[in-house]
């Protein structure tokens, strides 16, 4: 009986290690820091969004894609979104996958759109670089709460 229990414990350990390795290898190391930041932002707001199994680069016409059935996001590494603001692009795709956010092209003020817009122009929610970093707080808040009031700089 002891040998059977030892063997079962070994199998459980083996399968748990294999599943952890699968989860880790399913996430590209270039995308992982943005996923980690997404979870930090979610947890700050008391949100437990679930897990991502796959986050990889893929060739496609769009900037990114999420697939709920396989808990995966795919990012076009050659897209303007990845080149100009990879965090916003990854957050956008994760919001589809984990927050059930749909595309939303609603204008905020005269020139801005939500982080969930899908018209292909990554410039409407730019917050990278020293000139736009102050915008990040608004867009991350809006990502997790679509009812966020527009920021003063949007008016």
C-alpha cells in the first residue's frame, strides 16, 4: 500500500510540474511583464481576473486578438500598437479575455477614445513616453471601470 501511495504522490507531483511548465512556456517572455502589470493593476482594484494560458506573438492583419475558449491572446509584433505602446495593446487584449470588455469606439471629449477602441489607430490612447505618461492612470482606470469620468486633460 505504501508503494502505491508513493507512486500516486509521484504522479501528482509530475503532472503538477508539467502543467506549470506548460503555463510558463505558453507566455512569451516579452509579453509577460505587461501581463504581470495587468494583474497588479487588477488586484489594486480588488479584481481577480482569472488566468491567461497563452500569450504569444503571431502574424495577423490586426494588432492583436484574444481567444476566450483557449484563454489566449496573440499580439502582432509588427503592429503600430506593439511598437508605440505595447502595454496598452496587451491590456486591451487582456480586457477582452479576462474582463469581458468589448470594443468601444465612444469618443471622450473631442479627440480621445476609450482604450477598448478598435479603429486601428493606436494614437487615441497613447500614454507612453515622457510626454504622455500622465495619461496612463486614466486609461488603466477606464480599462477596469468603463464608467470612469473623463480626465481634465480630455476636455
